[in-house]
C-alpha cells in the first residue's frame, strides 16, 4: 500500500490516529473484530490495557496471515465497554499500540458499547487494510 496520511491544519491535531488515510493498492483485507481471546477461546487479561494489547495482537496476527503489515492498516474501529476507562488509560494504550503497530496510525474511531460477545471482554478492534 502507498498510504498518505492526511491531517489538515484546520482540524485539531490528531493523537494516536490520522484524520484521513488515502490508500492505493491492489488488495483490501477486511479484519473481523478481535477481542483478547487466546488460542483456546478464553478472554485473557483483567485490565483494559492488557486486553487491548491482546486484541491488537490478534488483529495484527490476522493481518499478517493475510500478507499485510501494521503499516497497511487504513482503518481501525475500537469498541470499548467503558469510554471513561479508555480515556483514563489512553497514554498506556498508545504505548502498547506503538510497541506492536508502530507510529503509522490509521484512521480510527472509538465507540462505547454496552457489552461485547464475550461478557468479560472489555475491548474489541476491527478494521481494514490495503495491501500493495
């Protein structure tokens, strides 16, 4: 993918996301929602940062299996069961994102939901990538 991250100066400066991503490539990979499930289908991690890191690792594992890299992500949506907790942990979540995915942020949104499929899940990530 040849991504162009667009962050217009008349919008507030983005922190941990890009306002827009222009992506050109030949393959689009749609990534299903990933929570902090381990290989046995059990939610791991008790805290939001722990679950976020595992969910992101799962999302990136699916992307890698499809032939992509974190830099190919064009869009990610985060579903959180507690937006206040997400905001309170934003710095830590950003650190974990950068550790796994780097600093080339996709267009992103965070949405609060009442609950996720697995009752103990605190966060879920889905998205799509454009591969060269």
